[in-house]
C-alpha cells in the first residue's frame, strides 16, 4: 500500500511539474516573420524579418498565464531585392535609422480551440503602438530530439493596416492591409549542471 501511495504521489508531482509554466527563448534560426501585401493589383510581394529575439512563456494548465515578447531588428529585414531593402528601411517606409526595431508584447492569451490560441498584444512600429490579435496554431510542445530540451513551435497570422503605424507611402495603390505570417520554434534553457 505504501508503495502504491508513493507511486501515486510521484505521478501527481510529475504531472504538476510537466504542467508548470515554461519560458522558452525564440530560436532565430527557425523563426520567420513574413509581411505580404498587394502591389498595384498585380502581385503579392513579401519581406522577411530575421534575427528575431524574444521569449515565450507557455502554461498549458492555464494559458492565461502565458506571454510573448518579441523584438524584430529591421537590420534583419530581407525582401531579396537589395534596392527594395534600402527603400523599406528608408524614411518613406520604416525609417530604420530612427526606429531600428519592431516590438510585440502580449497583453492577454486565450484558448481559441484545440491547439489554438488568441494572443492579444501591443505592436510597436515607428514608435506607434497599436493592439493586434495573433491567431495562433500550437504545432508542438515537447523535447527537441537533437537539443534535448523542452521546445515549443507555433504558426500565427494577423492583418494590420500599415497606415495605423505611420507608413502610408503609395496607399491605396499599394495595399494598406499587410498580412503577417509567423512560424517559430523556441527552446527552454538547458538545466544547470
């Protein structure tokens, strides 16, 4: 009987530990933030934001305790067209010399169905902050097979109006609405020792 009670207590302790909130650092090598828009009705170009830095705290037992904080350095923005990269960073658009980063800080996280979350937060571009909601699909939470640490991965989308952030160049010929698509992996730190 004592063995049974000890085994039951260990099982409960393990499940509580597994369900505890975990903070993960975003893996920039496996993260891509893509902005896409309509260009004169002819095409849908995109720019990728690399060098992403940030952290995700996820609490599977109570998702409201979860949070996201991300910084996107504009130095990592890449359209694959060098002249357009320069234009994106110019004062016409992002004014990267004056505003070198974009940030997102969540203000609430809610369940939106199985493996889905609604992450509301403050997006700051060019010093202007607006509330946005990310529609998140939680891809996987588990041990990374190579790194041997807890890992989380998700995809997310939202749509913003760039004019809300002081980027009105060529609107409406070039669409005001910009779709943001995100895919990311984030890793928990290795245990000490």
